[in-house]
């Protein structure tokens, strides 16, 4: 019976894309159907495997060729074929370093030490970003396709720093606060307790605790600047008061949190869209300019849209 199944890497499953075949997990010495063909893996579900270091899932051996073709096609679509220049090697290196550290935090039950180290890696990332102020002319320099929250966090960090720079924030300390806030904004997701029986709506309701859980984690650290905690705690607040957790409005929201919240929604929209990376970015810009606009400070949104439009 077991010979019927073969492993597939978590990273080969493209989040949000309908699967070409059934997907299985192995629990209590049995293969259990986890998702059916046509269903797609959500980012939250991807994170739960990723944070627990579950690297492989299972498909039927008979589906292997179809699965591999599907994965290769979807990945080529989002990663390559955009026509844009490849990411600058220095930025790519600093991103990798930040990604590894973020991964340590998200996978560790005791992230204290890793959080302290994040301050250094995000400083390096911001240094590289500051050296390349014109990289913003191509968004492919700033944003890779993000499957899970770790890659998303790196994207939000880099995008937030660029947006802040282009808006005129030039002080290295402020930009580092933005970069660290971006990298850690979703760190509270590691503390949300999800049960196997939780439905999608229960999970998304529970997830709403992540900004405050993140602040709690950072409060336990001596070296984390207050500005970073404000970004983490307020990144889901909306300009019109419809956000969470505190339903803050307009000027009640910390300035740097407003920038990170734009980068955050932008990266989420890109992941949720379909097509090539550039097509997704264009779609996300339209959404920011339309149905999502009420969430953001109008002046900061206007500037961000100008900057983002230059890059696609
Ligand atoms: Fe978040
Ligand atoms: Fe986020």
C-alpha cells in the first residue's frame, strides 16, 4: 500500500493554485487525504507545515509526473519570464540572510535569541537597500514571489524600506526600524494556537490576535525599539478605523506602521492574484488604488502608488 505514495516537497506546492491531484499527509502510520485535486493550499496551512519543519507531503505515485509539471509551470510563471532584470546579487544575499534569521524565529519555540539577531540582519538589509535607491524602478528587485509568511516578511521589510526612502525618510535609524518592523510584523502568528478541527473561518478569526501576540513576544526582549513594536502592533489598523486590534483611525496610527501596512497588503494581494509576477503586481496596484484604498493614509498611499507604478 505504502508504495502507492511518493513524497513531494512543501516548497514545490504553489500556494493558492488549484492542485492537479490529491495531497496526503502521514499521521499515526496512515496516509490521510489532506486536500483534493482542485483545492489549493492556503498560506496559513503552508505556514503550519513550514513552522513545524514539515518539509514533505505525499501524492500518489501515479500523479507524480502531473504534479511535477504543474509545479514547474506555476513556479516558472511567478519566478521567471517577467522580462525584468534579475535581483541585484548584494540585495539577494542580504535577503537570504534575513530570510534565514526570520525562519529561525518562526520555527523556534524559543525565539528570543533569534529576535535579538534580527536587529543585525535587518540592519544589513537596510544598508544594502540604501545603497541601491534606484532598484525601485523594477519591483522584481524588491519582491520575490512569497509562498509562506517567512518570504512574505522579507518582501514586506524590503518594500517598506524602499517606500519609506522614496517618501523622504532618510535617517538610517528610522529606516532600520521600518526594516525590522517589516521583518517581524507577523511574528505573532507563531503564537496562535490552531487545532486540527478548526475551520478556515475559525483560523482567520484566531489569526487576528497576531499583532498583539507579536508585541508581547517583543516586549520580552530588551533591545527591541518601541517603534518596531508599534509597527508590529498596528500593521492591521486601517485609516478609516475598520482595522484591528484597536480600530485606530488616521493620526492615531503610527506613521511608520502606515507604510508597513501598505507594503503588507501589497504583498498579500500579489500572492492572492494569478499570472506572472508582473501581472500580479499590476493587479495588486489596481486593488490598492480601488477597493483597498480606504485602509490607508491617502497621502502615503498616493506616494506609494506612484513608486510602485514605476516598478512594473
Ligand atoms: Fe499581519
Ligand atoms: Fe503580513
